[in-house]
């Protein structure tokens, strides 16, 4: 059976939504702790280990949460420190931000950090300078490429299977997000909102086809997608939105992030039982020079 990868972008919805509405950088809220523990319990029940791409400011605010993720046998990767979109950053600022994230994660757990994921998949093409920076910093693999026609993100010419990106500073192994070709159409079936909007049977069929073809499916989710209750911005964010006459945008985003969210876990659980999911680091180790087996705890 093909090894597939379950990945989690460990970030706080309330923090990022507040920043999007107001431009203010605030501390991650405790909501990320409860949501992550709920997700960890679900993964324990399924007997599945994942890769958690951790936002550095969440690790600084809640170090015990990150240690708990590692203690339960999951791999840690970097999701940058500040969640700034790469296409808005200069190379030096990006390098400093990722170095900060990398150092914090390694200090917290003592584990090597092999993998990286860009915030909101904000890598616009396969020759982007960020890949050389990642190689300079010692990363072995990346999972930021979505082989889709461009919308908010997407690199349509990217391969659908894992591939190498060569840079002057070394090679980065790329694990693109899962897509499924149906006729002339390419559907994103990697997780997140797609698990709310696409029928469960279609997701199952897509994974069956990907698995039968021997292609690694990389899925991604966020802890807040397993949150109980209604995701709602803080009152300061509401107030700023009202003052900026931005209420329509605020309401549309809140409805989007709460629409059928309960279906995500319902549709993911049977896939975890049916297919083999492992951390991306294990897939990398199985095919590269740093050896076989798992370095992340439980077998």
C-alpha cells in the first residue's frame, strides 16, 4: 500500500483572522491549544502520526503544546515564525523569520526539523528564491506547491508526484498537495475547505485512484477545523471592521470558515482507517540518505 502523508498547519485562526481584519499582530489565543488537543486525540484513536508544520509564534506562546505534539509521536516542521506571505517578503527577511522558527522548534524538542510549508502556499513558481534559502538552512523537503491553475495560489506546471528542486545551495525534495485529474479537470482533494465542499464519495474515489497509481497523497488541515463551536473574531476585531466599513467581508469570511466545518472530521476519519498515512519525514527518510525507519517516536 502506498504511503500517504497527513499534514497539519499548526496555527491559531483567531490570531490570523484578527491580523487580516485589523493589521495588528496579537498573541495566539488559547483556542489553538484546545483545538490541537482535540485533533491529537482523534489521531491517537486512529493510530496515525502526522507532520505538524508549526507556526513559530504559536510555539513561543505555547511551548508545552508543541512538546505534546512531539511526545505523541508526530513530526515537527516549520510554517515560518510570523505567517507572512512569501511573495510579500524580501529574501533576507524571509531567511531571518525561518531561522527563528527553526531554532525555536529544535530547542523545544531536540528533534531535527526536515520540512517546511509556506503560509497559504505562497510560493508562486518552481524557481522561487525561497527554495535556495531553505536548502541553505538545512531543510530536506518542502510541501508548499499546489499543482493547480492559479487562483489565490497554485502552480499549474508543477508535477503531481514528489519531485526534486535543484538550487545552488542544494536539492529540496518537494511533496505537492494532492490533486485528482477527472477528464480535463483537475480537482484539489488535499483537505481543508475541499473536505467541506466536495462529496465524501468523491474524496474516497480520488484517494483510491491516487493510491492505486502509487502516488503519494499529501493532505493538509488546521487545528481550528476540528474546533467545537463557532469560530468568531474577538470584539476588537469586530470593532475595527465596523469602523472600516468592512462588515460584509468580515461576515463572508466568518461564514466561510464555519460552513460545514463538522464534515471535515467526519470525512477524514474513514480515510485514515482505509489508507496508510505517515509523517512526510518518514516518506523522505525511506528514499534518501538519512536512513530508513521513524525518528519520531511510536511505531
